[in-house]
């Protein structure tokens, strides 16, 4: 687990995520171009660099200034409070930091000073990030941006635009983020007496280029950042420059340079005595060695991170260190110690109720146990992850990338807007019709012949309007049914379809019975190691992989079969009619169809595999048909067996034996245990050896 300072990729948020916002608050002092600096202003400027390196000492010295602040100008008073809020956030004194931030906003409003209010909002944003409340943080920063643009203070505008640009990048609006950060750099260049502003604006821009995979611009901006640092030679800049160099080089495959940057950063932090900055850097070193499978060194640096963080209230850093230490121990085969360290990490995430972090940590835990050969422990970790993912996304599977949910919400909002627009167009047509009808009656009263002509024209116009409206309705219906990336049906349409099938069930029973050998089937599949594709090649490559899988399913299945983008890298196929003996054959066709293809992306050939879980539908243990949701859940459990059993394979539920011995609910809770107990018949299908019959699997194998 890595810890990247700033807000680029956050494996844990509460302590480190607001680092950039803390510095924005620390830079909040208006320069001489806006007003003369008093002796108190100068003293606050001297203390601001210490907030990141020596927050405990900085807080003590800032509090010493408080009794003398009453005689200073309002903005100077506000600046002292801003620094105090920033350093309290750094020290995880979040309640006190929030109270101070609220005081700044209230004071600014009482003074009717937009500059002070904007700085208070910056402080509130910092606290919101520390509390893992990104929505509130975004709300504060965008409000501050409006005030800063109105105030005309270049220093304030540069600070706020840095934060607003990073926030827009978090929301996935990279073009707007780029424009905002370029504006921040331009504003910072116009502030001659505070070059720290330019440093942080360039640093944020560098990270954005990393996020957008723009290698050339990332390195060019890093070079400018280096030149700025060498000109000023401030200790905090030198440390953070090395962190930025690490972020750029590790993301673009220069692992040796990234390692040197981290080691240089550790040496600088030790030389400066910056104890609060050292643990995250040591965690990054541990993560670096984990990726290189040098588990002994990874354990060394993770243990060192724990020792250095002792007594500093950096619980988030402790969690990352325990996670890294757990992975290292498991990699060395020290299973019990590895589990203990991972559980310590999970305990902290559970304490702060950060379910996304619990989910991602459980995935790392399960993968590490699987690599160590502890399959039982891996399955248990995956089951725990699955419960968390059910709570997070109201579904039966995990979906770790929140950006997909935000994208879905944005699509839904656009559909609602389109629906409202359609309703407005209908109302406009109705109003036009009424008006035209009124005019028609007047014309009829004057000249009957002209009225006839007008009526014909009106009829034609209404028909054209209704024709256009019908076309738009068809377009809206298609958009509401399809996934925009793969053009497959979406989950909502599948749910509506299954509800219609259930509603038609009674009528179907009254029809002639169908051949018992003809049944339906549900297939749930998940792309193997999809996260690695995104991590190594970027999300654009991941999108191409998803499109390839969608096309493979179209080829493998019939036009009458329903193929659904279930979410993320998951797909679902519903076959309404298939011979019972050919279900395994379809599973093999899906596996072979995907694995026989590769995706070419920027000179790389990416192999793609999927794991599949499937079950007949309807499925009626003890003669009681299960709802489709429960059948999908059983297919999901079978998919987990395929994942933990080696991937690139399929497990299918054939039926149930001795169902009276245990409830279906108990089977759903642990399909594997039910299988070994002889309560469930499963079949195993491998992608190799096409043309061979599928292998049946039962509890005795």
C-alpha cells in the first residue's frame, strides 16, 4: 500500500489526503501587492513552512501569537486562525480545526470581506478531506472559487484554483481541471513576492498530467518544478519535489529513478528531523519493494514506518504500514504474522468506518493469501470483501472504482434532463396546438375556405411534430436501455425485463408445457486481473478490453440471448431457452472466445481471460422456484469459486441434493461448503481443450 502526498491516488485518506489543502491554507497570507505586510504577517509567513515538517512546534508558536493578534488588521487576524486550523488538521485535531475554520468564515462575513471568507472555506475544505467527506470539500472549494474570482486577489486566486483544479480532477472532469490548474499557474506567476504559490501550482499540474497519462508534459512540468525549487532552496520544497519525482517516475515505469527519489526523500527528512513526513515516505518505500517482490526489505521499511509514527497520532500511516507489513510477511511465508498485521490495518479502517478502504484492503489481503497458498484464508477474505461491497453498492458483487458509480449517476442525470426536455417539448407542442386551434376558429368565422386550408396546414404541422417526438422517444428509450461504453443492455433494463417475465409467469403456466429438456440459464462473468490492466496501461486500455469482451459475447451467444453490462468489469448473459445438456458447452464457448483474443494497445499485446459462474433458470430446489436475484447470487458464488480456483474457468450450479438437510439460505452463504457437504452439484468447465466435454464436479472429487 503506497501513500502519495497530495490527492492523486489515495489508498487511505483521513491523514494524508488533505496534504495539498493544508498547504493551500498555509499559503493563505495575502502578499504585499494586496496590502502592506506587518511584523505579525512576516512572522506567520516564517511559520507556515513548519506546518508540514514540524506541526507540533508550529502549533505551539502560533498559539503564542494569539494574545497579540487583536490589534492587527482583520485579514492578519484571519491568517493566524487559518494557520492554526491547518496545523490542527495536520495533527488530526479535527474538531478543533473545524471550529477554527467556522470562526474564519463567520468573521469574514461579519467584516463583509470575500478574501477572508474564501480562506475560511479553504480551511473547511481541508477538514472535510480529513474527514473523508469529498462532497463537502468540493462544495467549499467551489464556493471559495467564486469569491476569489470576484475579489481580484491574485494570491488568493492562485491558491483556490489549485484546489479547484484538483477537485475537478477527482470528479473526472480532466479538461476543466487542466484549464483551472493552468489558470492557477498563470496567477501564481503574477505574484512576485510569494514563489511558494508557483511551486504548489506546478506540483498540482504535474500530478494532473500523470493522471491523464501525458508523459511528455508531466516530465516537462517536473523539470520546471525542479528549477523553481533549486532557485528557492526551501527545505519543504526540496522534500516535496522528491515526492513529485517519485509520483511521476513510478507511474511511467522508471522504477529505479523512483526508488532513488524515495531514498533521497528519506535522507532529506531525516536530515531535517521532519518526523511527521517520514512515515508516509517509508510506506512508499515498502510498497515499492513489495512490487519488486523483495519482501524482506518491504518488511524492513514497513516496520520502520511503524516505529517512526509512534506517538505522532498518524493512525492512517500506521494502517498503511500494517497492510504493507502483512503483505511482506505473507510473501515470506510467515502466514500467522501476515494475517495479524493485515487484521491490524483492517481494524483501523473499521474504526474510522471507511468501507471503500476496507474493501480494497480485503482484496489485497485475499490476493496475498492466495499467492501464499492459503486458499481457505483467501476465500474468507474474499467473502468479507463481498459483504462490504454488497453494503456499498446494493448489489451482490464488489465494485471498487467509485468513478464508475459517479459516471452512472451522471448518465442517469442526463437521461432525466433529456426526459424533462422531452416533456417540455410535448407541452410546447400542446400549447402550439391550442393556439393554432384558436386561430383556426377565428379563421373559420371569417372565411370558411381559408379555414380549410389553415386546418390542413395545422394537421400537417402536428403530424410532423408528433413524428419528431416519436423519433426522440425511441432515442431516449434506447439510451435508457443501453450501456454507453459497450452498447450492451444495462442492469436497469435487465431488471425490468425479469420483472416482466415474473409478471407473465401465471399466463405462461396456462400455456402448453414446454419440453423439460429446454430450460433457461444465467451466466455471470468477470474479467480476470482487470485492475492490473488499468494500473499498467491506463483506463483507456481497460475500456478497450471491456469492448472486446462485449464483442466476444455477441459472437459466442445468439441474437435471442440477452447480454448485459452488469457493472465495472462484470457481464451477465441470460439465455431464455437452451437444452439442459448444452449449458456447459456455452460456458466453454464464452471462455474460449475471450481467451483466444488479445487486445493491442500502444504497442502492447494484452491477454484477456474471464472467470464465469452460471446456473439454470428457473431453479427450483425442493420444487420451489427461486427468484432471479437469488439465482444470480448463486452464479456469483460460483464465480467466486472460479476466481479462487485459478481463474480462466467456469463453475456451474447443476442442482441440489438432500435439500432438506440445509436451507437454501445456508447454501447461499457458503456455496463451497455446501458443495463439499454434497448438498450442491457443480460442474467445472475449463477454457483449454476445446471440443472436449465439460468435467462434472461433485463433493467427492
